[in-house]
């Protein structure tokens, strides 16, 4: 089988999408399949290297080609960024069309326009087009409050979304509520299935609570509540400083926030405004240090914003942050601040790996932290439960093996469904 992956982000980026595609490509190559990746030169803020990237290289048996857009419109402005993304789609697809015919072409969304441009492979190469939807567009724009649902731009975006789904032969989504959303767009239900995220459970393993990272930052004698990941729109950047402020009198509780993102400045402004002293702010840490970083915590924090859209499936109710699975793999208890009915909260309930607080509610979050602090005896069992659940349902090795079967079934016109961790009958 020849698998062609078209993407904006790939290794050395280690954002969730880049990491998942790299692990999938590496496994498929090791299994004897031909794998080609065409990626944009764009680097996410989560990158293991700032060195110039080659235009072509063989990486772990994967042929990686990188291209530049003819027009670069990287910008903080939404519409300019969207247009710039479309030009990158074109560059990636036309480079891919110069490669040997692929049996399966795999793309992730966002960007939602990429599967539309990639449909050229169906037209000219008779390839199977598999779409993996990570973020629902334009629901994301409504959830961000950029535009309201009645705007012409949103109506146009919804038309683009439906066209993207129509172009794909197979659609995978990472949560049940996202599947319901895609089906509500008129997609036949047999065409869309839950294709769960995955995490490298060999890399992220439990380490001692006391380790070089905890020693370096003086965490060994503290009760550490740690957030590691993108500091962006979806996590509600002001909630953690507000919670830390409420717990300022608890001298044994230490907050640690690690990462970067578009809302970092907003978080820092809130820390300054409140005069918060119990938060250690650190930049992104090297990927190889991640196991020690996560293991230095007593509680790992995942935060999502309140649901504000009128979509019955929601946007934040459907989001499953990749960091949630990574945190669970470290065998540390999870505290998630999210909608009770969200798919992410349901994972925590099914795994019995921690507690749930209200989203964007610092009082609820502070209260739940105190409950976990005072119930120290439960922490280990919560952590062990999370590790076991992730190893069974979300381990990258298992998931990419299932993906190989899925791609083979698409080439052979057979029916194969990925496992759905939200279903109790999964083994």
C-alpha cells in the first residue's frame, strides 16, 4: 500500500496533530508500506527544533517533502490566516500530485479546505481520500465568538464544511458528539466513524514523583497542580490564575503552568492583575523531559471553556484535548474543568481517573483541588486507572495497527470500524 499524508504540520513539530501523523506514518513504514508525507514549512510553536528543515528527507523510513506557499499570509487576523492556509493547501496538494500514485490519501482538518483541494487525487489518481476531523469548522469560529451563526461568512463556512465532507470517501472524528455533528450536516452515518486520538504510551510512562524536574523547581515538598500544553482560546487562560488566587492561603499548594500559545499574554496579564505568587510559569519543555514533567505533579489539570454555541452537540462538549490522554498515560490523577456532558468529561468518568469541575469557574476548580488535596489516598488509584484506560483504548501502537486495517479495508472496499472507547462493549 502507498499512503500519502498531506498536512500543514509534521515532525519536528509535536503538536497533537503533528505527533499523531508522525507516529502513524512511522508505523506504516515499519510495517512495509510506502509512506510519503507532503508538509508545509510552517512550524507550530510546539517544535523540538528551530533548525532549517530540508526540502526532502527520509525520516524513519518515511519520505518527507516540504513545500512553501507561493503567497504567505501568516497573520493574527482570522480571515487573512484562513486565506493563507488555503494557499498552503494548494502548495501541498500540487506537490503531492507530482508523487507516485497513492492508494490512500490521508488529510486532517483543520484546515477544512484541504480535503476539498485534495479531492483532485480522487479525480486524477483514483485514490481513496480519508479525512480525519480534529476541529469542527466553522463551529470553532462561532465558539470563539468571532462571528455569530447568522452571519453570511458562517453560512459560507457551513457550505465549505459540507463540501469537504462530500469530497471524502471516509471521515473519522475523535469523539461521539463530533460524529453526530458531521452526520447532522447530511453525511451518511456509515461514512463517518469515531477515530480516537492516540498517545505514545511507551514515551509517556509513570516516573517517580521526585525526579530531576521536580528537584530543579523545588516541587518535592509541595502539592503540585500542573497544566502543560497550549495556552490558547479553548483552555480559558484566565481561569488558572483566578483559581490560584483563591488558594493563595494554602502555602503547600503550588501551581505550575508550562507552555505557550496565543493566550499566554492574557494569562500573564491576569497573573499580574491579581498579584498571584503561587504559579510557576515555564516555557515549553523538551519532549524527552515530558515523562518527568508530568510525573512531578500530584494533579494534572485540563481546562476547557463553557459551551456558548446553540449547536446541540456543542463545540467544547465535543472536544477531547490530546493533553488529556497524555496526562492519563503518566499515571497521575486528572482534574478536568469541562461541561459535565462533554465527551472529555465522560472519558474521566469511564476511566475513573480523577474529578470534574465546572468550566471557567475558579470557585468550582479551587474547591475540587482542595477535595483532591484532602483525599490524598485516592490519588494513586485514580492515576493507575487513567494509565490502564489509555493503554487499552488510546495507545498509539494499538491505534495505528487499527488504522492499517482501516486503510486496507478502504482499498479493498471492506467495512472496518475503529474502536470507540465511549462504548462499554469495547474490549
